[in-house]
C-alpha cells in the first residue's frame, strides 16, 4: 500500500500522486513518512521536500512554509508556495542563492526587520537551489 501525497499551493496543485516515502522539512527538523504512519499535524519550514513515487528515484520540491497532515496513509501538504525541482533553472537558482547569501551578510548590521527579510529570502533561495539539484 502506498501513500497518497498532495502538495497544494494557493495557485496550483504541485503534486498529487502515490508515493512510497516522503521527507518533509518540518519546523523541528526533517520528518520521514512511510505507510502506516501515525496521524500527525505539523508545521513546515521553508526547505526541500523529497518524495519517492517509485521506490527508487526521489523528486525534490521546494516548499515555502506551511502545514502537513498525515492520516490513513494520506499526506496533505498546504504551503504558501511550492516548486518542483525539475522545473527550476539551476543556474538561475544558483545566482539568486548567491545574491541572497550576500544580502544576508550585509543585513547583519541592518535593522531587525531587514535581517528577518534577508533571512527569509535566503531560505527561499537555498530551498530552490537545493531542489534544482544544487549542492548547498
């Protein structure tokens, strides 16, 4: 028996298919889900979700925070934004990641609000770059 996995963003459904395993970026760390998992509701951090639909290959999806519910072998993921790694241009993602990293360094001497914005932009850029296959 497989898991039914749905990743739903405000503008589209990013994933709606069966999978053998899911790894989620929860706010408390990486969370692995297999069939028969206990019911769960968790907050998700900005990061990379990995789903294994065929028992062999992993599909990476960049998530921009949200929530996941696991119940009766159904994983429902509601996120602020999501993008499949295979649809992200790796070179563009690397450029954006490098720029966000520089902005984060410069923000250390800026206001608290600018630090928070730079940190969020960095986390988004890192998630996209990792999902695209970049090593960070």
